[in-house]
C-alpha cells in the first residue's frame, strides 16, 4: 500500500476511534441524568480502558505511531482529522469533560 493511502486509512480509523470515545464522554452526564447508571458504568469503563491504553503508551495513541511511519509531518493533527487546536488540546478538553461527567453521574447516583 502506498504511504499516502496508508496514512489516509490510519487517519480515518483514528478519527473514528476518537469520535467513539468523545461520544462516550459526552453521553455520560446525559445518561446519568436519565438515571441509566448501567450505561454510565459501561461508558465509563470504555473511557477508562482508553485512558489505560494511553498511559501504557506514554500518553500517546498507538495509532499516532502507526501514522508516523507514513509521513514526516508532525503537527498535532498529522494523524487524525481534527482541527489543529482540538488535536493540540484534546486530552485537556476531554479529560475535563470526562471528570465533569463522572461528577454529574456520582451526584445523580447519590441522590
């Protein structure tokens, strides 16, 4: 497979995986407010597993390393279809949203 085509494929997969976990994070407070704590647990477990993968890989997605094989580009979004500012601050933005969602879930569960 040509490098350009391989990079395209990696970026598409990386973006899809990112969208899945972003959706999980955004859904946590909504399903908590709806009282669906079974779904909160499932979504939280999925995100926690992704965090563990990042920790094991020194806070980098494994797909970043795969994408790096096919290009010399190293901007923050070289490996994913996200705006540069979001790719640069992704962990801070979605980390804060995850913590906030977990706090909403804990508050709703304890009520």
